[in-house]
C-alpha cells in the first residue's frame, strides 16, 4: 500500500490483452449520451419525430453501455486501497455515473411513453437529457482524475524507448521531404 500511496498507481483488475477494460468501454455511453442530447436539441428545433426516435434509441444504448462499463469500473474501484484520495475520487466518479444513468433511465421511460406520438413533447426529455449529460461530464472529469492524478489503470512498468535526436531528425526529414519527381 505504501507503494500505491507514493503516487505509483495501481493496475486495473479487468483487462483484455493487458489493456484495462473500463476505459475502453466508457467511450460508448459517452457517445450515446452525446447523441441523445444532440437528437433532443435537433428535435426541439425542428419537431421532426425522426430525431426524437433516434434520441430514444441512443438513450437506450447509453443505458445499456453505461451499465456494462460500470461493472469493470466497480471491480477496479473495489481494489483501490481504503482511505486514499483515489478511493474518494473513485466514489464520486461512481456516484455521478449512477446518477446520470438514473436520469437516462427516467428519460427512456418518458420518451418511450411518447415514442409513437405524432408530436412528442420535448421539454421533459430535453431537461432530463441535458442534466444527465452534465452529470456525466462531471463523472468523466472524476474518471480522468483517477487515471491522470492517481494513475489507476496505468502500467507503471511499461517503458517506452525514446529515440536519439539524430533518429528523430532523420525520420522527420523522410516524412517531410518532397519525394515526388518535379514535373
């Protein structure tokens, strides 16, 4: 534990081919949450039910992928040592993710009840989507702090070879030189 507390980080417990799974999965709910919000705003602007329906399906995908991404995140968080800043930051990250997921679940129920309407109402789903999206952003900042500040999921044993200056210059000259024959 002392090694962890000195800022050396901690490996993720759930990996695929040596890469932490949770950071790979979170891009999906982030994308679907963003698409839901964009569709909601477009629908509010043009009142075309197509955008309402796309927003509903993106909302459902956000819920499913958010729940899937939370499982390896929870496993990783459970292995973070107690009474550390990383554990506290991870708890805030987890709670915020549960809250945005709740907003999107409620939003999905509201949207589903109006899915086949000729002109579905826009106010409630826009409000739920935007608030859920903002909470997701907060959760994302906390998740990034887990990686950036606390080095959770960072492989501290990996060493990158830094090329010599001459090799860098040679590669750059090959990349940026004009290799075409003049016409």
